[in-house]
C-alpha cells in the first residue's frame, strides 16, 4: 500500500540510532524503490557519511540461480540507479535472501564491486530457516524463498577473499566477503531479534563472544525499526516479526544500550570502509 513505508519514520529511527552511537552505517537498498522521498533521503544520508550499497534491483530471492546474463542485467541496473542517485561509485552488495553462487560472485567481480556482505556462517540460522520453510510448504500461501547452500554454515566468520566457491576462503579474487556477525560456538546470528529475545545468559555469552572478535558486522533489518501502531504497517505483516510485540521505544533503548557496549574501544565503520582495511 505504501512502497516507501520503510523510507519514512523507519529509516529515521535507524539513522537516529546511528547518530546516538556516534556512528554511520551502510544501507543496502533495493534500487527499484529509489524514487521521490527515497532518493532525497538517500542523497542526504550520503552527505552525512552513510554508505548506500546494493541489495539488487528487484529483490528476486532466486537471483543467485539465474543465468549469468540475467544476473548481470540485474546488477548493472541496480548499480546505475544507485550511482545516479548518490553520485558516488557503488562499492558493495548484499544478496536477496543472503544467497550467493559462483556465477553471482563472478558478475560482482566483473562489475568492480569491492565487497559482498551476504554470508551468515551459522548452523542455527540455517536450521531455523529450514524449519520456517517447512512451515511455508504447509501453508496455502506460495513463497519464492529458498533454503540456500548448506556450505554457508562452514564459511569463515572473519572477512575473507572467496575462492571459486563463495563460501570458501583463501582465494585471491578482487572482492572481500564481509560475513555478518555470529556469536558463541553455536554461531548465533547477530540480529535485533536474537539480541533482544535471547535468555539473559545467552545474551551475556553472545556479547562476550563478539567482544573477542576483531571484526563484527552488525546486520539490522528495516522491520526492526517499524512501529506497527503509527507506521501503517499492513495487518498481515504485524504478526510476521517477533520484535513487533515490543514497543518501538523499548526496542530502540535496548539496541542503543547493547550496541554501545559492543562499540567500546572499536571503530564504527561503513562496510566500504571496513572492506578497505583488507585491500
């Protein structure tokens, strides 16, 4: 009903959180949405030091399965749209559904992308996704989502240069993979939901684990910043995200406190700045 819903108060809450933390962030943007208000807000954020990266043009969750020519067309369109809007060369990409493939990686390299940040090296996340997809198969609603490659669970947790297999490190390709943060030997993914919903002992263990890591890529979703009561969220979506049961101010206070502790004695970088550390 409102294609720019996430570019209104939702985006302001995310950028406000970053400013409270004395940080800037990277926005992975579906470029078909860049129009009107969205374009103006993204231009303003670039001026403030935020990075705008690609989340594809059409957000096809099966992008990684397309033929190379189709992948290339999608990436070119996204790259051209974002660069025309921001006036800044595009550096990074995050795949729809976090799904990579060798053809997708090669097209990113060919177009000069400096980094990708799609990999979630977490067995628990992969298992949770598998359970969710089993539920979807039992639902009358059709979904285009897919489970993805199980090799992702063994991907490196630290930034790496992919080999021909995008989930294998030790390569010499001209692109850096920035895996999203996972914590503890269980590989609990660092998301707003896991941070806020985890039992107290697991929260503490996650924070201790993350503090021992040299690099932590924090992945947040636009839905993490939605207020279903004031943002006109379609009713069908209100039960789809576990955090929406918490008031928005409670969620923001939690993230501000948690991330402030994680940020102690660290540099807060955009993904492009982080990738530049490994060039």
